[in-house]
C-alpha cells in the first residue's frame, strides 16, 4: 500500500513538473510578442513615430496627436478649446493642463530616459516575477507579472491583449498594420472606474521630425 501511495505521489509530482515545463519563459513570451508585431529588426528601424488620437470619455471626445523621436515625445489633446500637453525632451518633461504646468517627477523622468520609442523593445524579462496561463472569456493568455504591473499575451497570436497597474487597466481590441508593423489602433482604459476609449489613426513612421517639436520653454 505504501508503495502504491508513493508511486501515485511521484506521478503527481511528474505531472506538475510537466505542466510547469509546458509554460514558456518570460523571455520567450516577450520575444514572441516582438516577432508578432513585426520583428526586432523592423522595430529597431523605427526612428520617429506620429499618430492622431481620438479619446472618448464621459460622453465627450478629445482630438489629439502623439509624436515620438528616440526617447522624446509630445502628446497633445484638445477639448472645448482647451489644450492639454505632455512633453519630454529626453532630459526633463512636463504636463500642461488647463493652464497649470507640472514637471514630471524624478521617478518618471528616470524611466523615460531609458525608454524605447517602440515599447515592446523596452520589455525586460529579468523584471518578470511569475509566468502563468490564464483564461479570459474562453481564450488563453500568458500572464507576466512584475512588481508593479501585469501583462496578458494571447497564447495563439503572441500579441499583447491587456495590461494592469496601479494607474488602471488597458485592454487592446484592435491592431493596425503599418509598413509591416502592428500598432495599437483601438483600446480601452479603466482608470479609477472611469472608462476611456482611445482610437489611433494616421499612424506614420520615419517621417522627418524636428527636435524643436519637443522643446521645453
């Protein structure tokens, strides 16, 4: 009887180990994601990026534009004649909303300084604490968890589906193909219970962008 119990216990351990081994590593999942959206070579070749944004929140719409170059960026939105702007020049940044200008805090600046123009290239598998397999609405996803965020990747397509952090949850519903690279076209954000819908359009890469675009007065 003891031998039977021991054999059964060993079988359970083997099954558990096999299940654990079946999960890909965080690096494999991130590498698959990079490949799914166009491949590392194509992503590294993107030097500038611009797109228009339509943001819908609380029954109102804001039209805006986002421009990126290296680790610099400028994002602006206009609603009811009021413009909201965020700018980072590679060293410092600020947000200007309703006439109030606020400098980016030191921790945000530190992250932006090392950021990549294409977010996927900045994903670091070394920061991932756990890898799991989760099911959402009948579909399977790989869940990568770090100290401050969670990311869900479609097990079939390799594409990023959802992220969660202390600022809110973001769910991607549609990608757009631009010159062989997949960019987020439609997504929704749940921030403190507030639902925000974002649509990106007129996505262009490697167009001339002057550094004056990111100048901070």
